[in-house]
């Protein structure tokens, strides 16, 4: 926990400096208002900022109520984004004022040369008035992301979308023709604040009557205890042929306990793995299972997390996971991070299809049947939906839950239903 204090303090100082900069600009509007309003404005402005910052610290370090934590984080995110959008307008106005001050100084010098008996006037940058037009335009522009992200919280966070897909597999055993597979990913239970909505999504999933289900990692944000209020809901996720699950990068506790081993971190991971088992999910840790239907089989393989980049755990052992599954003509792989597919999975031509999550589609963008876009595509080559290369399939699910921003705009939470067909 102590490892996170210094970064949070640095971020807090930066936020306070931003607040001070915006506050000084907003005082310009206050000059035209009565004295009482001039007195109350600082108290309201700084009181709100202080409550947000204290609320974020309490949300991280104290066991406050889930709903209170959610409200605090929502208010913080919306306020932070609005301020970021407002800053460029303040910078623009300060650049304008800077050039005006330089011009006035030159004029004062020239005046002193031409009329020596006049004293050169000092030009105070802070006394050059701000542009009311620029400041009001900035407020209007800042309100757009505030309103958009606010709507994404109200309408998008739990707006579960059923995505129906057909998965064509070479050599698929006849007994599996028409079998229905469901995938959910990235639950991030520590971010939830609406049990009824989460239960509604699970009921939508079960209403599709899948024959078996994949969960592709990130059950929590960092602590196994985050499942305390939701384990009973996800225990309902069952299917006739089983539920198979894996770990994601957040499940190892690195973002809460730090990157180094510790007894608390090891216990947290053990508790999380036990949570999967308590819910009746078959968690695969670099291993495989044989799925049998009417005497025919296919292999389900699950690896631990592997992600490109230094900050993601690299614990997958694909060769180990494949041991014992060599004779299966169809192999389905669960791997949380889609970067694993291009880095390692494509080197195994016997793996027919890989199921991933991780990207969330950045919880922002546009997603239609024939077109999709999100800023996350500039980070991940494969980030949402189907991909194919060398007759190997990858499907990236954009996630059931959310992280950081407690909502979704355009990229809505997903429940994927695959119908297996022979290619």
C-alpha cells in the first residue's frame, strides 16, 4: 500500500495546481457579481475539490460503502475531464495576454524615448483582462465531454449487448455442430455499484442457454475481496458442459500490492483462484481440459496472462498447457491479452481459435456491424471482434465490466454467443 502513496501525492499536487490555475481564471467572472457571491465562490470551489480528493483517497485506502465510492469516483472523473478540456482555452488566453503585455511594454519604452519627461509605465501582466469570450467558449466546450461521459455512466455502464457470431472450425467433430459457446470477459467487480444491473446481465447471458461458457480474465481490479458482494451473482453463471475461466493481468494483485512477491499478495491470488472454484468455474492455469459430446472431443486450453509491454505479467506457458491435448483436432484457447495471439499463439498452427478480452475497447468509440473505431486501436492491433490469420481465429471481447471511467460511450459491455460450425 505504501508504494502507492507517493504517486498519489504527486498527482494530488498536480491536480491542486490545475485547480488553482482554473480558479484564478474563473475569478474574472466573479468581479461582476455581488460581494456575497464573491465570498461563497471560493468556499464552494475549494470545498468541492477537497471533498473529491479526500474521497478518492478514502476510496482507495478505506473500506467505504460501495455506492459512496462509486459516486465519488464518478464525480472525480467527470470533473477531471472537464478541467482538462478547459485548460487549452486558458493557455490560449494567456498567450494572447502575453503578447498584449509585450506590445504595451514596447509602446511604453517608445513613449519614454519620445517624451523623456514622462516616466516609463510598468505593464502588469496580471492586470491585462482575460477574454470573456474565450473563457465562456471554453466552459461550453468543457461541458460537452462532461455531458457525454455523464450519459455514458447513466446509460452505457450496464447496457449489455448480446453479440451473436458463427465460428467456423476446420475438423470440428460432428457432435459439436451447432453447439453454443458464450464468452464474457473483464468483469472488474471492484468497479461495480449496481447489483441489480449486474444480475440483469447474468440473466441475459443465461437466457441464451449456452452449452458451455468461457470467462477470459480480470475478475477483479486487484483484490479477491472485491467479489464479496458479487460472488452469489456470478455463481449463477453455469452451463451444461461447464464454465472455463482464466486469470487476467489485474487478477494477480500487482496494481494493489505492488509488483514484488509478498505473503499478502500470494494469499490474495490463492483466494481469487478459490473464488473461481467456489463459483463452480473450472479455472485453467496453463493446462487443458477435454470436452466430450456423444463420444467426440475437442480441447479447451487455458493459459495465465501474457501481455506485450513491461507492465503486464508474462506467466503464460503455452507449451505446458498443450501437454496431453496433442491428439485433439480442434483446440480452443483462452488467453486474456490479445497481444499473446500475435506474439506466440500464431506459432502454434494446431490452435484453431483464441478467445481474449483485456482492451475494453477503451470503453469509448464507435462499434457497428461493418465499422468500428476506438482510440485503443492505436495501441492494440487486435482490440474488438473477429480476426483471422493463417486459418487461425482470434475473438476479442470488449468486456462485461469497466475500469477507471465508470461508464461506456459507444463501446458497450458485451456478452458473446458463438455457434460452432464445420468449415
